[in-house]
C-alpha cells in the first residue's frame, strides 16, 4: 500500500504465460541481445512474456519466452542446483569458473537436540 492507501501492484489475471508459470525450472539459450548465453534456473513469469530466471549466479531479468525450454514443471517442492561430487563427497574441480558452484550441505550427524 502507498501512503495514500492504494495498492502498489496487481495480481496477474492468468496463471500461465506462454505455457510457463512461476516456479518452473527452465533452460534459456539466448543467442541475441544483452543476455547472450545459457541460463538454467527457476523462472518467475510476467504477463509481458519476458521472464526473470533465478540462477545460482544471480537473477537474469527480462529473458523472452521464446528462448526458454521447460526442464521441469513446478510441482510445489523447492529445488536448488548442486555441484557435482565425486565418490568421496567432495565437489569436483571446476573448469574455467570464477567461483565454485553452490551445493547443499548435508545434515550434521553429530549434532543432536537431545540432552
């Protein structure tokens, strides 16, 4: 709400835009424009058809629907990307990466709430 009591935004009128809905996992292969590259992550749809893609490296804003392919539909669960690990459980070596890929840490087996 603004200081005058009016709502700041509005809800979209349809649930899906060009076959995509918020929460879908997508792979966007952009070949033209400012956001050239391959982006994989969770999509947030806009009524205009330009989407935001949340990747491990950050959000990519304004990617057109024509560059996106659905890799997994939103099913209500939250997913994240993990780095590949070897048999010992350590992350594999990154090639040409400025920073290592994010991964989920395991539960600490030695920590207990019981006294």
